[in-house]
């Protein structure tokens, strides 16, 4: 799995949708495993599904109990990732990247 800056932006939009109570799909571009979150899954508990169509074809769905404020916790973690993200990422060949600080 390889994250790009655009993936972080997409995750920020997904967090906005989750905060509004909407289901989301993230990284559904066929490049990486797709993550889907169904807010009101089984018995009102969110269900997270990860489907690795590009590589193994594996699919797993897991109900996840979350605490109040979990979206804000994820936003804080995203902020930390962005603060530590390399200042420059260069694609040196198809799907090959070099990180520079």
C-alpha cells in the first residue's frame, strides 16, 4: 500500500462525511485496498470493510465499537501525519517514490 498526499485529502473529506453520519468509501481508485465504513451497521455499530481487489482479492468486514469523539481523534491523527509528511515526494518510476524532507 502506498499513500499519496491526495489520499490524505480524501481521508479528510471522508472524516467530514462520517461526522455528518454518512457512510464512506476511501481509496476506491483500484490502486490500494479499498476501505468502506458503514456508520449504522449491524445493531447500530459501525462496520469497517477492507477489500484488496488489486492484489489478493481478500475482503474482510468487522463491526467496530467506537467511542464518542472518534472522528475528532482521527482528525488529530491525520494532522499528525501531515505534520510529519515529507515535504517532497517524487515519483521516480511508475509506482516507485522517493521521499525528501
